[in-house]
C-alpha cells in the first residue's frame, strides 16, 4: 500500500464536499480509503455527497474497504481494535461508523484517520494509536505543501465555517472569548499541534516531500 494514505470518516468527507474542497485535498494523497459501513450507512443515497463519492470511487480515487477482503491477520487486528473501542467507550463518544473506520485503519496499518469528530479523537488516539486529523489540519497540510494557495485555502476555511449554525461551530475554531479564529490564527494553532506531535510532524514532512 502507498505510504501517503489515509482513511476518511463520513463527517469530514461531507464537509469536504460541502466546501468544494474535496478534489483539491484528495490530490495530496496517493490512496484514500473509506469503510463499507460509512459508504453504505452514513452516506445517504441520492444526496450530492453520495453521488460525488461514487464518482470518486469509479475514478479509483477512493477505495471502499470490506471485511470480506481482510486477510486472517488483518481480521484479527480489526476485531481486536473494534472490541477495545467497544469495551472502553460509549456510543455517545464513538459511534459505530467511527469504531469500524478506526478498526479498518488498524487492520490496514493506516496510522492517520481523517475525522471532524473532535470528541471521539482523543479516545481513538489513546486506544488504537491512530492519529486523528480534522478538516482544519488538512488545510494546514495543504498550506505547508503550497503556501501560494493561501487565498484558496482561506476561502475553503470560510466555507467550512458557513456550514455550521452559530451555536454548532466547532470549539476547535473558536478562541477563548468565543470569537472565530481567522484563517492565519487557525493555521498557527494547527502548526503548534503538528510541532508538538512527532507522528503528525513526520506525516506533514511526508506530504510535503511526496
């Protein structure tokens, strides 16, 4: 499998499509995966999001992972991860789609899980040793790959904010006074996150040098 790979959850895929940034972002990766559960249960038939994902699958830009395709060793790792997440977390913290997606990540040795559920992220990281990267982190990676695209990325960021009702804006993009971080402020926050985490820092360097 490609070294520059990642598995995506439903929420971040939907946000990428809603902000018209999915083609730009996916261009950075050699291989993108989604779980069969996400494709069949969390992407609703007939929606613009499901139609776009189907198109990307047909173009072989996204690959759906199925349990029937797991090797015996991968299947063992999958269920070990799944059972660990099930035993140590509640559905309110990690839902079925996130649990299955993280288990596939473990089975396929994909160390990076793209998700916008910041509530689930620390549990997935602690229990499965998989790093969780959110939408703004992807913008930061894109910015470091090509800083000349700052204007485009700023537009994606503003589109991302506009997705949410005012009372549903993610805490990660809010400052202590509850105001919304500007794009440069958000990039600065992401920079600190990547500098403090050796695995994220190494992944960033891999993306930059690909």
